[in-house]
């Protein structure tokens, strides 16, 4: 099967990791191409293009005007002549509108939006709730496929090393989060909610880059901002508790990575967190209840439990990739 993925983003984060994992698995048995925006190239640590394996063919697009870029995407797809085009996020989905004689699939990394998804032949939903909402408005084939977690977790030595490297005592209680530093992730709310608990023995670490990093770093010197990390698994293993306080989180791949690390998880009651908490058994609290969130963290401080065990059966890449290919095959048979 000849497969084209379209991903027109600049920086590497959860969606981009999802795409890299999927195409790496698919390239073992298929001819896989990825169309990337020129802004995703470069030597930056969070550049997208550098993450893809060499057995995947990359195609660079990008023009000053978005519609020109979209036309370029369609031109590249025409030259490749694929069986399937799989789109990820808003710009990619819009770029393939009008394509004919090819199966068009999108993953709902955020949520259904008619302008992005009405022209798709199939939609892959990351939660059951996404599927229910899309069923009410979409004529596309809808399939729920959970995300996955790959590779091996970091070990205790990795966690101890990263603590030493960044000046943390081995007995410090580290509350940590990983992801883009932007308004929807509510890092300011997180910091102000946890300020009463922070001390020399209790630290808050926020891993990632984003528009708000410099502002928050200046306003809250008691919080540690290491920036973007190429070793998130070591950080997750070093945390005593992973937290996520977003007001919207469709799935949250990082929840699976924190579970793989054996780290306690406390999250606000977003759709993704609620879905995974039912499967994995971690604590979720109401989105706008700082007292409940602080109490959940305080309980873990008192317990001082270092590791947890989560059942990640069903979250393997090979199994989930096979389900994605079943969606492709079903579209091609119609």
C-alpha cells in the first residue's frame, strides 16, 4: 500500500510524536511518504522533520500564502499517486479538500470540525466521546482507536541522573508536567494552585517550550523551567507525580508515557484524562477546583509512594497500527 501522511506543523509535540510512531510502524511493510511544511525542518531540537526514520520519504512544501501551500500539497500527492492520504490537524485536513480517487482519512487529534473533516472518507477518533459527537454530524466512516505508547520506559538510574544534572536532591518530591507552554494548558493556574505546597523539599518542574514560557519563568522563579527536552521519559521517571491541568485534552499521549514510567498521575477532568483514568485508574479532579487538586497532591506527598503499576495492555503500537490499516482497507474497498 502506498500511504501519504500530511502534517503541516512547525514544532514536535504529542501529535507529531503520534505521526512519527505510526509511519515508522507502517514503513516496515508499506511505501510511506510524509508531506511536511518547510517550517518543520531545521536544526532546532523540536524540529519535526529530523524525527522521521530514513525509510520514510519526506516531501517539503511551504509558500507565503496558505492556499499556495495547499495547492502544492495536492500537487505532491498527485505525483506520488497514493492509495491513502492520512491527514493530521487543521491545515493538513484543509489542504486535501477537492482531492479525488484517493481514500482520505483524518485522525481527530483535537475534535471534529466540519471545515476540516466534512470531506474526509474516514475519521479516526481517539476517544469514544469524539466518536459520539462526530456521529451526529458526519457522514464519514468513524472508528475509535486509542493512542499508544512505544519503547521502554526510563529506569531509576536515568531518573537519578537527570535529577543530579538539574540540581535536585534525590529525596526531593518533584511535581512535573510535560508539554507546550500555552494558555490552554493552564500553567499559571497550576503554579498558583500549588504554591502553598512548594518548598525546598517539594519542587514544581514544567518541561516544554511555548509562547508563555518566558513570562511564567520571570513571574515564578520558584518553578523550574528546563525548556524543551529530548529525554521526556527520563523526566517522567524522575517525577513523583505527573500533573496535567489543561481545560481541554482530547487524549494526551503523555498520560500513557507517565503510566509507562510508573509515575503517579493527577489530572483535571478533561475528556482525554477521564477516558484514560477509567482504563488506567489514576485520579482526576474537576477543572476549576484548586482545593481538590491541591488535596490530591497533598495525599501523594503524605503517602510518599515512589512507583505505581498500570496495565497498558491494548496500548501497543503494532496492534493500534493494524487497526488503522483496517480503516484504510475498508475505505479502499468502497
